[in-house]
C-alpha cells in the first residue's frame, strides 16, 4: 500500500484522537484517515451522480 505524507493542523489531529484506540471507532490514525477519504469519495461520487456527471456503473 502506498504511503503518503500530509500536513494536518494539530487541532484536527486532537479532535480525531478521541476516536482512535481500543474500544473506539478507529484502531489507528491510518484507519481513520482511510475511512474518512473513502467516505469523502463516496459522497463526491453521489454528488456527481445527482448532477449527471457519472452514472451508477462508472464508479
């Protein structure tokens, strides 16, 4: 899996950290970022579908 490097404001990492760890929503920061990116892409695909830019089979 490729690795990337991004700059993230500390306040966002602080907010995210309360959801990471044992018995929380995400097991790691990487898991949280991957999940957030996937959700963002799914939302963008849905917006594109609604605006007729793609059909349901393209994604």
